[in-house]
């Protein structure tokens, strides 16, 4: 639906003013109820038209009060401004301060093809979002072709086919054929709707930014771009430097590359994965606990990749949605793919333990169904990704750099993951440029370059390249983080806000010195992974059953003591001693269970806290009274200390204690850990 007649704001009348929210919020709600559709008028070109927010808002975020949504109409092709038009979705989140800064922050998403509104809106109800809004309005631009802009180059067929490929067990050739057919269906649909796929280019995207900010009435603004959005941000910096105050580039793609130094673009991009993996290996070696737990991590990783390529593992999984069984063949390339995305998504901390599980033959424990089976739905716009990507990246293939050993294997895997772009561009009918690199940006604007040290596609090396042509840039590399750092760690958020707020744009980066790469090193992590992927039902039943029996024994004996029933029972003194021994063992073990329950499971896997290590003495201390309780269980039957029911109950309780200790051993919670 298109909406009109709500609020048209032209240059000089900024929609950021909170008074505007009160005026339009009721109107927005009424028009949303009647869903008044209109065609875009010529007078709407370059104007902001308020409309109901198309994305779901998190709890606590009120439309018309905390956020104002709408559309800006722009030419489909800025080279022909009198031609067809498209609409770009906008969301303006209001600053929390009563006296907000006059300069807002415009945020550009990456991909290309990611939806800014769906990706970032939920965060505005979080502490991160509240910090971001503490002093300034934040504007989210849904770039042309993405989910909520009109028309969206959204291709649900492409998302659905990825799920079909896994469930049907297609090989790579069959999978590629199915993907191509899905994209062809999308292309034909877009073309039948009269969409010019060649108009969704980086040049038009850059012009969109200027027109949108004109429509919103902002003469100057701060700019944040992440991942592929850093290319767009640098284009804006090149074309419209006078409109910007400060720029943040998060997970940077430099737009100027020296081929003599770095080779062509695919070579530069593919070499990022070996750099990140090399950094992860160095971080583990520099971490005493990781070094001790995994002393030969590099050799183990290299050997695993070779082993699984030579002898792939076939794993059976069940679709959690439908219950359908499916098979996955795990090769060395599969491992490299999983490692890549773990590092990308800030989960490199689990990779050494995963390598350990695989090296011990626990492949079915290391992997879960969700690691292979896509949901079949996505907010990602594949059509926009192809159109925009083809306008940015030239047709080229990665060369073979001078790498050896694990680095060479990882580089080759990255090259395979990055392939296929030229075929998609031909299918889409969008020409690719002859070259990627642009002349250096001449600008003295302050720029913050943010990188995750374990990012496998835009590592700190990229920021170093960009810093050579951004004369007033400051680089911040965050240990342990992967791709997109701003909301991944409180230190990254603090550095970015410090950069925006500090008068001379000198961010406080001292918190980086307190960061480090943590790794899962405790063996209990393997059990927790199994609990998630392959629950050990028998062991869980034994654990729960032994705890319930111990609790029942403690409750029954305490009740008997309080009521005086125990004193009336035959052989009361011997029976009392038996219950005291069993009760002591139970109290020690249940006390330890309380300590375990009070611990954060995620903290445990990185290293047992002191409280837990001290608590582990309790099960060890319970061994002596447990042995005594078992001896009394035998005597109870020989001397008929209680009724048959009493003897059966006591025996079961006494046996439950060693069963519980056995389960503690399985969970790596039994032993001396001081």
C-alpha cells in the first residue's frame, strides 16, 4: 500500500522535532485503519510522506511517539528524474534526551540486500538502542530494493530453495541448478512487474541518500555504514562531503585498492579468512586455558579438514518443524563453512572445543540440525543483492596467492564460497564494471574505522587499507569480535558514541585493552552441546530420578523425626544412624546441586568459577557417608530394620546417591578442581 496526505516535509522543516510526532500520530493510526491507497504523485518526488511503520515494533516502542515512519519517493533512475519512481521506507527513532543534538545519525545496512528496518528496529528496546538514542535521533534507511521499500526485490523462492536442497539431499550440481531456477523465477516476476533491475545500482543508491536527507530537512548528519554499507557510506562521503559531520565505517570494505599490493578484489576478499583464522589460533595460544586444553589446535584443525574431505561423515537429523528425517554429508569444506560463520557471528569461542569433539569422533554431538537446515524464509532481498552487487563488483576470479598449509586450504575454501557472481549478473542482465577500485577520497572529515579481529571477511587489515586514504581516520580493532561490531560488545558501542560525542572526534578506546578472546575450554561444554543436539535421555532420566529419590528420602526422614515416628520403629538406634549417614550424603550432594544451579552455564564452559570449584568438594565428601549408607541398606534387609516398604525406600535412596555421583562424573562435575 502507498500512503499520502499525512505529512510532507521539505528541506528546512526537520521531522525530528518531537512536536511533529504528536500532530501526525493520530492521523497515521486512522489512515492505517482504512489503508488508503494512492498512486505516487509527481509532487511527491523528493518528499517525505508519513505512513504506518511496516515492521514489527518491540515492546515499549510507541509509534508516533518513539518512532515515525514513512516513505520518500525517488527516481527509479536518477539519470532520468522525470521517469518512473520508487519509494524508500524510512524510520526515524526519537532521541531520549529533552535537548537532543541537532545532527542525527543515519544508519546504512549491508548485504547488499539486508533490511535495516527488520535488522535494527528490535535493538531500540535494548540497552544498546537506548544508548544510541540517548542524545540523538537515529534514522534507518531501507535502501532501494530491500524488504520494506517499494518495490522490494525480495525473492522468497531463493530462501525456500535452500531449505529444499538440504531436505532433499541434493549434490552441489543439483543444488546449483535449483538455485538458478529459483532466481530465474524471481527475475521473470520482477520484469513482468516492469521493474528495471539495472536501476538498482550503487550510483542510484548514493543519490538516494542525498535525496532522503533533503526530504527530511537535514543539512548535515552523522553517517554509519556496516559491511557492504561502508561502500555506500564512502560513496556518500565522496559525493556529498559537505553534508556530513562524522562517519563511522564498521567492518570496512575499502573502495580504493592497489592491485600491485593486494591483487584483484576477489583475492583481497578471500585472503581475509586465513587472516582471521590465524588470529583465532594466536588468541588460543595466548590464552593459558585454551593453550592447555588444545595444545595442537592448528595441527588438529588441518588434520580434521583433510580427514573429512577424504572420508566424509553422513549424519542423520530431524526437521524440528515437521519431523522429517534428512541426511547431511559433512566434508572438510563443511567444517570450513561452519568455522567461517562461527567467526563471522562472534562465536569463534566455540571452535577449539568443536575441533576437539570432532577429533574424538563426536561429529553427531558437535552439530545440530539448525546448523544445516535454513528456515526457508528470510528478510534478505536476493534480487537487490544481485543488482547492487553487479553494479559494484567487476567480473574476476581469485588468484592463487603464495600460501601454504592450513592458510592455503582456508583461502581455497573462501574462494569457493565467493564464487558464482558473474553467472548471477548474466542471469540478471546487469552489466558489471570494468574495475572496482575508485580514486582515493580527498576528505578531512573525522572517520572511525571499526573492525572485529576475528572477522573472516572484513578483518582489521581492511581498515588499515582504508586509513591510508582517509586522512582523519581513527581505527579500533576489537578482540574476539567478528563481523559488525557496533552492537556486539559494550566497548564497541562506547567507542562509537565517544567518537560522535567528543568535540574533537577523539574516541576513548581504553576499554579495548580490557577485551580478550575467550574460549570454551571446560569438558562440560561437550555435554551441554550434546544436551542441545543429541540429548542423552537415559542419563537425564537417571539424573532426575536420583535427585527425586534423594529428596524423597530427606523429606520422609525429616518428617519421621519431627513426628517422632522414627523413635517408635524397631531397631530405632541403628535405623537412625543409617538415615543420618544417608541424609548427610544427600545434603552434601543437594547443596552442590544448588551451587551448580546458581552458576551461569555460559560462564561455566569458559572456566569454573571459584564458588563451583569449592563446591566440588561436597560430592567428594559425600563418598564416605554414601558407602556407610549402602552398608546399612544391606544390614536393613538382613536384620529387618524397618517394614518392607521402609527397606525398599531406603535401598532405593541409598542407591540413588552413587547414581547421582556417576552422573556428576559424566557432566565433568566430580573431582578436585582447586
